[in-house]
C-alpha cells in the first residue's frame, strides 16, 4: 500500500483489494501501476515492479540502442496492461513510445461517405500495444518483446505522454 501511494498523486476510487489511482505520470490505473505479477523474489524479499520514471525517454533510449546494434530504424512502444472503465478485461496500452505517432488526428478529414470527421483521434500507439499484447500474453508466456512488421503511418512522431487526456478535457474528473 505504501508503494502504491508513493507512486500516486491521488486516489480516484478504492475497493477491497484494489485502488484506482492517478499515477505521477497522469495514468489512471489500478494500484498506480504497481505490479507484483512476474516479479520474482530476491533473497526472500517481497518485490514489486514500478512504471518507468519517463517511459517515453526509455522508449527513445531503447530505439537508439536497437539502431546502434542493428543499423535498423525501428519504433518502440512500451506496453502495459490496463483495465478500462465500463469494460471487463485488460488490454495493452502504450505508456511510452518513440519513432511513431502516439496519436493520429483525423479530425477534418472525410469519412467513407464524405462526411467531415469531428472527433476522430486514433490512439495509434495504444492500438499497436493492444496488438502486441495478443502475442505477448499476460501471464507466464515470457515473451517481453514483439516485432511488428509492415505497419505504416503518415502522421508525425509523438510521445505516449500526449495520450493522457488533460484534466480540463476529462469529463470524468
């Protein structure tokens, strides 16, 4: 509990066994992203996994490292499992991204029938994360990295931090 609260800026909801908390990075998530899954004990001590201090910077560091090792320019998405309000089950979401657009704004473009899109902003990095999660698994699959080939986009690169809805636009705060 102490670690969860130290990673949080506020508790949104509490129920026996879970806190929905706003993490220091702005994510609203169960237990402020503090995870005990797939973290082995060390010297009989209890350990937990925290979110990266700066997931976008971590993604960029990995991207540069992969380019240095392979000579190939790749995009990197750091993925975590999120529960979603009003829906059962978890889905992969991007908590960090580098080399691709986290969001693709389609507002103003025509739809299939020529109607102007008014609110369509695609969570592109989240969709990549969700697709990767299907392959990575959520339990004991031990597959921490997925390579997606053939993915294309035309929007400019943006950080996963841009996915977090600003408080003044959040209808649920």
